C-alpha cells in the first residue's frame, strides 16, 4: 500500500509536528501549501490555493490518507472580514478536498479533519462527544465546518474528525505565549481563572492521528484532548512551578480585554473562555495516553 500521507494546510505548528512524527513512522509526507513548491527535510511541499482543483490533486490519488489542517487562524480580531475568511477557508478546503477524493480512481482509505473543541462554547460542565453545543461565533464556525465535512458521502473513504484541544508542544503553538508571559513574571491567573483548559501533549495528539490513519474501526467525531483538563488558575500555577517562577499578578478580565484588542490584536474570548472536555470515545476505544499529568508533561516539553 502507498504510504504517502497528504497534509493539507500542514505548514503550521501542528502540521509540522505531525509530518515529523509520520516520517519517523515510515510514511512519506506531502504538505499542500499556499507557498511555493519545494522540498525540505525530505518533505514535499506542493502548492494549492485551498479552494480550487489543480495539479495538486495528483497527490491525493492512491495516497494512504488525507489530513486537513486548513483554516485561517482564529487568533485574530473578529472583524467582519476576518470572520468571513475564518469560515470560508475552512469550508472551501473541505469542499475541494472532497471533490478531489471523489475524482480519484484509487481514493485514500481515510480522510481526517482537524476540528476544534470550541464547538462546546464556554462551559465548565464536562463535555464528552455527545455534550450540547454552545453559542457564539466560534461555535457557529465549528458547526458549519463539521456539517461540511460529513454532508457529502465518500463511498470508499472513512471519515474521522478530531476536535483538538489545547495542544502542548515545544517551540511554538498554544504553549509558547504562556511560557513567554511566565518568563517575564506575568504568568498569573487570567480573568476569573475558573475557565477550563482541555490540554494534551503533542505526542498524544500525533498518536491519535496515527490511530485514525491505521485503525479502520475509528470513524466519526472524537474529542482529541487529554483525560485531565484543569482550570486556567491551576494551569498557570503549574507552568510557573515548572519554570521555577514565583507568584505572578493575576490579569483581571478588563485588562485581558484591553490587552487582547490593543496589544495582542486578538479576540479576548480566546483567553477568557474555556471548556472541560474529555476524550470519552477514544478512552472507550482503548486509546492509551502517555501524558496525563500536567506538571510531568510541561517538564517534558520545557526541560531538555
């Protein structure tokens, strides 16, 4: 069987981490990118625009799997233009990848979509895959995204959607800005501190993607997060402890709003909202987590 994995929009933090992991496990990796075509670290980067069919579709033919990471970052101000682009980039990529797979003589056995736990909104209630959805813009984006992914049938291709939590990795990603805050003794509680962070180690996330590729029993929607979510207050306290930093002043909600808009250029809801999610379906399926203790996971990532 062809061992080529196509990572659409895979040039971001999660995509690059998965690409390296897949190479280590004997797969060939192709990344579809809006940038120029090139080869780096034995990974082929193939140009596409994320919306229209083109020469890139040849990479899909006979591939082992397609994993879609495409989508404008939500780490921005939610202006009308940005909202439209956040939605369009996600829906367009799902549609055109579905078109490409339907056009294959030998379609990939599995199509995996990287989704988001944001579909549950801002809640402290425990959220398994069956929990009710929340409200707000981020929830609407996720609902449209998932609907687009599952609406059209792919007769020969299994579909898996991973609602990814707060993935912790080295040198980038969601953890980096929090590390920078703690480094300058600004890593205190954010807002009330009661909002939950559903975290997972990047190693466990990569194993989830591998399971989705190789295990034909996995199909449908899965919460891709760790089994031990914590509050923001607990997360920041643990981070400071691992970094050998003492007490840091909290950032009250009004200051989070001001800082988000004026300094970070992003929507404050990203810092002030949270969700208490569990990977129930993966646990029921027997998935084994390598990292369930936050302090141990942070030590692994921050201390070489």
